[in-house]
């Protein structure tokens, strides 16, 4: 400890704060090195093509960044404080802004000038000074619904942000109506009705089996709240919603409270446990759930869920094994990485057993799947995702899930891409008729581009390329908000029957 300047005749003392030195490990090197800056830039430089004049609205995205070096060197890439970014399109002009999600965790560390929260989702490894504080990072996704912009992470409640300035306004619990301790980072917004469907797992605290499903109307009022119990306290990162049913996948990445109390990982891959799916009717109760069972599988992200007669199709990027190899087995050994394959899992509600069918939808591995959001929960054809071709090169893939036709756009050597965002050309244009907005990582230059692709012919290359002088560190997810939605609070789009 060292003495401060005397205050009113008293000698005070402060704790010696360590210098900011990030460890020399791959996670903090190259493109994934912490960025730690906020940016404002009016009018991004157009270096190719022309921005479509009918693109008017805002692309919001969010991802993790490290405010200070982690307390532990065995950090994982999905951890870190939330950094929200926005691209605002207006009559051919595009502005960029990035801001920290300045929640309680961020403010406490800012004051201490060091990390205070320990291993991923493990409160038992935190500095004693922050016991009982909100350790949420809000680093995964952005949601605009009922006039509010929210930053999301599945282990805590959302944080509200100003949609124009990205100022953090505080934690949001829907004015006390939400009783769960957390909300998923993968809600589903119906772009036709402006309804919001969302859920919480481990909804009453770490290691609990409580799950709750919520539906909110266009004004943010709860219209359905269904609680039930999971078969075990496993990971449920994403879920599926069709016009008739909700699908909750329970993968055997399981939380053992005794393990985390000893400082261990929040999840362990327990491959001796089955994968379980709960299929809940929209408007139904816990007693109405149909359970389906299969071998140990996992998935992070869902492309879409649709109902066809007595069958519910759940299209997800499926891993035949552990999708997060850095979460080990109970004996501490790590699993080998496995590729994600876009797969249709089909639950036939007319059958009397608990089995399900699987069929492959895409010829190459892919992740971060997206659709034309107007068709979430509805019969659809077009899906978009990050793909890796057979020669190892990365890009954006487009799959027709009905015919199997596949197209791909590759940005070029020493470049990778982030999750695509579809924007319809008009609110009532046909499915897939619109644009894809994609952040491109220029690895050699240490900076980013934002490209606009024609979603009907992505292989033709960008309609426009906008230059960013800074690196947009990997953002996980986001959404597009049309300019009109800011005025009305509604999406009011249409999707063909």
C-alpha cells in the first residue's frame, strides 16, 4: 500500500493497483487482442460501389472486449465486457459508433482500475469486494422492442441503452414483471406482429433447473409466462419458435454447483447424459410439453423452426459432440473440436415415442445462421451463415433449405467475416429479396470494412464497401431496426403465407 496526499489532516491509504499488462497468450494477440476504445465516425468512407438509397435504419451489434486483463490466464473468448456498435444508414450515408455497456460490473472495475470478476460465470472466483454485485457483461446481442434498445447476455437481465447515443441507461427487468434472474441473448421478434418471444434457463439461479418462456406483445406486456423444469441444469443458448410450438434444446453441457464453488468451469461436457428437447405448444402449460431424447449432441445457434402438419422442424448448426471444447469433461480432459453442420431435427408429434429424425441441410460446415427475419417461425427457403468451403476459405454462404442449392461469397485472402444481417428491400418484398450487411475483418491491415451484398446474388460481390479506420473486434450477434420502427415502435412487415 502507498500513502495518498493527506486529506484534512488524515493520512489515507489505497491498495496498490497492478499495471495493465495483458498476458502473452493467443487470446490476446492479433485480431482478438483487446481493443478497449470507443469510436465515433460520421460518414464512413465509401471505397467501392454505392450504398442503396432505400437502406434507412440502424444495424446494432454487440460483442466482448476486455476492459482489463482477466484475473485468470485460462480466459475464454466468450467472456469480456460488452461493447455495443451501431451503423446508422440514412439516404446513402453511414455513421458508426461504439460504446462500452457501462453496467455495474464495468463501473466497479473502472473505479478499481483492474478486473474484479473471475472466471466465466463463476461468482465464487470473484474478488471479495464485489460479492453480491451484478457480474453481467451484456456482451452477446442487441434487441430493439417496444421502443427500447437492450443489450443481452444469457446469464443476467438486459441493460437498456439509448438507441441514438448508446448511453447505458441501466438494468431492465420489464418494470418488475420479469421474475427470472436472467434472459436469453437469443430472443425472437415476430416482424409481422411485433411480438417478442424469449426465455430464461437456470432462471432462479446458477445450477437450478427452472426454465421460463415469455411472450410479450408489441407494447412490452407479458401475454404468456410458462415455467417448467429442465432434465438437468444444462446450457440452452438458443431456442426455436414456430407458429404453433416452441422448442427448447437441453444439451449435456451441465452446471455442477459443487464444481463452480471450488473454482471450476461453469459447464462440463457430460457425454454420458442424453440430449433432451422440450416441445411446448404456443399458449400451452408445462403439462403440455412433449419430450424427445437422443445421444449427446450440442448446438449454439438456431436458423429457424417451422411446423409442417404434425411435424416440427428445428433447423440448427449441430455438433456431433461438444460445441465448446474449452468446457472440459468432468475428469478435466478436453474434447476434440467438431464441425457444425446445418441440420434439420424433426419432431413428429403424431408418434408415440420420444425419438427424432435428423437430416443435413448444407454441404459445408457453417455457423451464426440467419434468415430473412420476417420468416422466423414460418415456412422459409433462404438461410445465410458463416461458412468454410472445402478449400478452407471462409465467407458468407446462402442455402436454399428446400432445394439444397448453395452459393457463397468469399471476401478474399487474409480476410474473415462476421455474422450476416438480412435487410428486406421493402417491408413487403418477397422472401430473400434485400441486402446482407456484413462486417469484414481485414486481418493484415488490422481494421474492418462493412459491406452491402445483394442477398439474391451474393456471389456477385458487394454493392458497396465502407471503410472503417478501426478494428471492429468480433461481434457475436445483432439486429436491423428500420428507420420507421423508431417512429412507430412497430416492425409492421409482411411475410407471404
